[in-house]
């Protein structure tokens, strides 16, 4: 298999390594990807938090002793 040789392009002294438009595009893309990931994570974490049902709340209510400490044996 033939090797492909690439010669790096020589930069002049004042030329930046990354262009401004590339930086803006990368920042915008990173922000979009980040916000999508955060929204997915929040969606699944909120779904797990809403698994509390009325039945489980009634079970908790029945299991808690609401008598004051002074009246307990």
C-alpha cells in the first residue's frame, strides 16, 4: 500500500493557528451538543424522580408515627 506524504503548510508569523470563523463555529457546535446532552440527562433524571406514586405516598404516611414524643410509651 502506498504511503501518502503530506507536507504541513507553512504559516506566516502573524497568521493564527485557528481562524476566527472556525473558533466561532466550534464554540457554537460545542454549545449545541452540550445543551442537548444536558437536556437528555435532565429528562431521564426527572423521569426517575417522578416514579413516586400516590400508593407509595400512602404507604409512607401509614408507616410514620405521628404521635408526639411525650405520648409515646
